[in-house]
């Protein structure tokens, strides 16, 4: 007579023995974009700041411009927090400033390892 534990073990073994098939949905001849990719694309668009003169004071555009500027500031703060953690020593802040400058200018960042 099989015990409850044996039955559960058999059920678990059966689950790991299953084969799953994944089908890629096509939309207009292109693979359907995953949820994470959509979020990344939306974030990238949100981070773009319109550089046209007067856009920050144009009543039709200013709210969106300020929202994007705010998102950019939040992203910068988040990057700084992840880079520095709790270490706010002058040396760490200088290292972060060096990293950020190179990132903004598109220069390669080489470690001293």
C-alpha cells in the first residue's frame, strides 16, 4: 500500500518528466515582444529628453519634458545608490564620478584589476 508521501513523490517526479513546448507568436512578421522588452523600450523612450529650445516652457510640451527630466534624475539617483551602496567615502564618490563621466561620454571603462 502506497503512502501519501510516495504518492506525492511520484507526482513530483511526473512534473519534472514533462516536456514543455514554447511557441513564438508572430505579429506582422515579427516575433511578439516580451513584457520585459516592452518595459525596457518604454523606459528608454521616457529617458529621452527633448533638446529643442523652449521645450521646457512650451505649454503643450512642458509637462512631458519635466516628467522625463524627473525620470532621468531618479535613474541617476538609483545608479548612484547601486554603485555606492552605503559607502559614501570621498574615494568612492570620486570613483563613481569617474565612472559616470566615462559612461556619459561613451568612453570605455577599464578596471585596475
